[in-house]
C-alpha cells in the first residue's frame, strides 16, 4: 500500500542509541511511497553516519544551521516548507526540551520553529529519563501545542533496564505516519461496523461467549475514519479504547446488537460485520443463579439453545441494503465456507479469516485474510490488523467506485 505516495517526510534523527533504527525507518517510509530527507543533530552523527542516511534517502543529509553550502541548497526555511510532516525519530530528551522551549540553536529545532506542517516525535530514552518530571512536563506542553507523539514503547532497554522509553517499533511508526494523512477514500460515506463477541446469558452470573477480542473491528473503524468516513461502531464487550472520531454503541448480547444495527442502519452506506455474534443463546436466561445439584447422579446439566437473529442476513434483506461486507472466521475449508457464505447471505465482499492458526485471528495483533468478492479472490499477506484494515478499506472503496461509475 502506498499511503504516503507523493508525501514529503522530513526525518529528524537525534542523538540516542536508537538512531540506527532511523535507517530502517527511511526504507519503510519509502516503501509506503514517501520521499524522505534527513536532518541529523551533531549528537546523532556519533551514533550513525550521515553517509548511511544519505545513501538510503538518496539526498544529502542536512546537519548544520550555519552552513553556507546547505543554505544555498536547502536551508532551514526551505526544508520546513518542503515537508508535509516533520518526523523526529528517535527524539532525545534534549531535543524534546529544546522543542518545548522554542529553541533554535541547531538546524532541527530551527526548522521545527519554521514548520507549518504537523510535527510528530517518537521519543526514545532510558526509562528514568522518560519518567523525569522535566521530560514529562515538556511532553505535556508539546502535546498541548499539537505535537503528535508516537510512543514510546515499554520493554527491555539498551541500558539493560526495563520500562517505558523504548522507540516504538518502526512498523508502528510508519502506520501512525500514514494515519496522519487521511486517504479520503470514503469521504462522505457512513460506515457501520460491528465488532467483538456477544455474551448470551445463562443466568445472572454466567454466559456463553467466544474468543473474539474486537481488535480487527476496531482497527477497521480506525482505518475507515482515516479514509474520511463517518463511523458507527456497534461493539460487544471488549477491552479496547474507542478510536478517535468513532461513535460507539456498546451492546452485550446478539439481540442487543441486532437492535442497535437495525435502528441505525438506514443512514449507512457500508455495513461491515466483523463481530463474532453468537449463533445460539439459551432459550431463557434463569432469573436467579443456577445452583449446583447435589442429589442426582450422574451430574449433568442440559442447556437448550435457540438460534439468534442473523444480523447480516437481516441487513441484506432491507429494501435498499448498504454495501455489505462480512467476515468468515473458520478453522477448516476456509475459502469454500467463506464463498458459500458470500453467496448465501448476498454479500458484496467477504473477508475469510483463518482462526485455526493461533499466530493470527482471534486475540492476535496480526491477521492473515483473503478477500473474496463475486468475481475475485485476493489473498492478503499476514500483517497487523491495522494494515489488513487499510487494505480492506481500499478494496471496498475500489468496488464502490466501480459500482457508482457503472450506474
Ligand atoms: C551512549 C549514549 C547513549 C545515549 N542515548 C540516549 C537516548 O537513547 N536518549 C536520549 O534522550 N539521550 C541519549 N543520550 C544523551 C544524548 O546523546 C545527549 O543528551 C545529546 O546532547 C542529545 O543531543 P541532540 O538532542 O542534539 O541529538 C545518550 C548519550 C550517550 C553517550
């Protein structure tokens, strides 16, 4: 995916152990279509050579503010004007302090002062430096001023300590960078997404549910918002933060989810059913907690289940259904079962999802999927649920576009 096509990213690299990751970052940003120019602080050049960064970016690396040669080529004002985003990764504690104070005593801080584009920073430092009150106050002030923070991450640090302050991994920095530039693929569209599991009550304390984490549905909601859509998320019980600019309706059971969907669906252009809705529920939930029986042998218990409403089939049966996308989580015969579901339920697209593989699917951060439409099967490489979502949104937008053009 070329989410950064035609984008100019000015990569600032400061003096820290993680400076070497700047080299990988250049490559990954370029893979996403960006043109990257690099500015390094003097301290950064002690950790990685400007020659490496120049070879990878394909452009001379800018180092000094007061340099007659660079001033005649691309000085601080021109670099600031050129950039669509200034991304400082890794950002040292010293750089963050300088940026907070509005200092202009080197090229990087000066061009940040001159930049009118967004500024994003990916801090990387020892956990005590990150936790220091001065650093925290600087970061709070920068956030208030609109500086975007990517991380830092938590974990083992180069100094051997464990804690917060690690540079966010490069793939996530690129994902967050892409998110700064909305694609506008779904501008003007309203998208409803169902996500997570449902819980079917047995009694007031017990329920039947499944392993769905909601991560794929939430990632799709985020990707749809970034593509310019208005997003309504109907969510089963999950432990996830609702993405910015997404409206959420929280539900518990399949019946609740059905009601929330049917109440709001008429305003929607696209419906994406990602939720793992329970197919069955107990015929009636006991009003009181079911007590253990001690008198009869063998000790068994029988639950009678009844089918839940089929949400996606009900949406498909509407007089003017929205563009319909379903998910098929299967443990075997993935493509056959998914294609059958596509046809049986009258979907426009189905995303087939192999939940037998524990590295992907339920609860994992990654997914390996195949997108199936009436005339095309598109396997997607195993990738983060975010990356998979961006690709699914692209396919939906392409198909919608073709459909609207052929009207
Ligand atoms: C070996 C070594 C590793 C360092 N690693 C970091 C680091 O990861 N993060 C950080 O904020 N500072 C780190 N520092 C301190 C910075 O290099 C120092 O504050 C420097 O002045 C930063 O300059 P700059 O912000 O202009 O790049 C390190 C210093 C040394 C000697």
